[in-house]
C-alpha cells in the first residue's frame, strides 16, 4: 500500500488536487459534462484505447471525480479509489464484482440495514448465502468456524451502525489472509482520519461519502479504496455495466468536504465524548454505547486502532414512549436518518420504521427498539447537552 507522505491535514488539503487546470484555480473545477470531445479520429482512438491520457464519458471517468478519487486513495493509504453514486452503489458493486454464484459470505450482524437488505434479498437470489457473526462473540473462534471451502468474502463495520460495536481490524485481516478470503470494511463511521483499515491489511474500504466525507448533508455518494488492480476491475466491470457513477458536482462537494475532514472530526469526536459522559451520568438513561467509554466492550481495541472514538453515540431509554417524548422535546437536535452532518441528528429506528411491530419482533430483526442514535454535529456541545437535559425532563 502507498505510504502516507505528509500529515493527514496536509494530504486532505493538497492530495489529489491536480495542478495545471486552465487559469490555475484554487478549487478544482467542476467538469459538469457528460462527454468529452476529440480533435480527430486518431485522438479519439488513442484516448478510448488508453494509449493517451484523457476522458471519454463521465460514467467511466471525469477530472473532478478523479480528483476526489485520488484524494480519497491517498487518505485511505490505498493505491486507487472509485467513486459511486451512493454508499449502497459502492457496497453492491464491490460485492457483485467479487462474488460468483455459489460463493459464501461471512458478515458481521452489526451492519447498516441497507447492506443487510442487499445481502438477504439480492445476494440470496444469486445463490450467495450470508453467515452472520455478532461482534460481541469471541471472533477468534467464531469466524474460523463459519468459514467453508466456498467462503469468498468477509464484510464488517467498525464502529458499527447503530450499536457502535468494535471489531479488531488486524484480527480480521489475519483470518482473511490465512483462509484466502477477501476482507471488506464499511469505514463510514470512522473515516480515514480516525482509522485506516488498508494499512492494517484489510483488502477493500467502502464509504458512504454522503456522511462525514461530504459532511454537510447536501450530497449522496459512495467511494471504494483498495488495490489498483481491484479498483480497475471495479471500474471496468461494475461502473461500465451497472452505471452507478458519481456526479461531478457531488464529487466536487466531497473534495471540498475532505479538505476539512480532520478539523470537523476533531470537533465531532470531542462533542461525542462530552455527550456520552453527560448521558452516562443521567439517571433516566439506560446504557450508553460509545467506544470511548472505558466499560464499552470494544474500548481497548478502539483505543488501539482508532485515533479517537468517533462522533456517534447511542443510548437507551426505558421504553418506546420515553424515546418518543425525548425526541419530540428536542429543540436544537434534529430528527432524521443521516449522520456525519453539521447538525446533531437523532434517530430511533423502531419508532420511525417499525412502529407496527412489537419490541420482541424488532429484536428478532436485530433492532433494539429503545435505542436512540445520535450523530453529534458541529454545534457547541454545551448547547446540545442542555437541549438533551430539557428533553429528558419530559421523559
Ligand atoms: C454505515 C453506512 N454504510 C452505508 C450506507 C449507505 O450509504 P448511502 O445512503 O450513501 O447509499 C449508510 C447509510 O446510512 C451507512 O450508515
């Protein structure tokens, strides 16, 4: 893997930003174009056949999107990166590229619901069964026990959405290498600022760029970082045939977002620590999930493999009606499904998506019905804590 040459902030600001655009602009231009023209047939043939540098059609390449990909590859410590139209487009492209009918997958059960739905609905149709493990199990024993001759890929998140459970990156990369299976992580919650899985031997990193990478809640996108060979295959097979390309404008927003990622993440992480500490001491709160807390089961591993504990905090309240009262009495925090934005966003999945089913049925789906997920924003944490304190009085 490519070595990191400068500090993260320096790479975030300068990395991947090509010099030499017309008029030397400070900001990479937005190449808002579908196609690129050629001066004659010879140039068209050379560019199309890869003998001359250039771009052909934005679905398979564009200078603004390339700048985003190059910056992302540098920040993740990968050889290359590929942008997609969404995090789900990135996840589905990676899995469809790696798997063949009959292959088996091992996955953490603590993953984003959309990924789980893709596994259980689409991959099942392709005859690729998924065997799940819980990050709370003894993974040194559990994962090898799930591996068969057909296992081709292991998929996981750390920290996970929304339980914030932690998985040891080196443990997974070690098992994957030993058994010759591909390891794939969704690194959306940590971002490359807090954790660089490729450097720990993981094969492929996926992000929903919609979250911290964009950071302002204004663009949907995804990106994959990994080896040059794998990214070239992904582009050739998946982008060309499935077509879920990023838009130049969104790539520009992600480029801009990455330039301040380190500064924003510092604030998100500091706020999350303060909010977790407040919730932990509140008598109405039932359990706080935050990897920075010493009693979190993944604390020691998170401390070893992350530079800080992230901007997400989850906590429980006594029942669904308490969750509803808490959320409906917040004035600064916003209620919504996304995360990693400037605003603090809270979510309770059971009330929002599964209000018609019982708590027990929710738990069978892997959803803790009274769990509230907080994505800490860039507001002053003292104001957020005050907002939560007032809302908890209504519980
Ligand atoms: C951890 C994680 N991965 C992937 C996704 C999917 O990303 P997108 O919404 O950009 O498709 C999400 C969305 O919430 C997510 O939280």
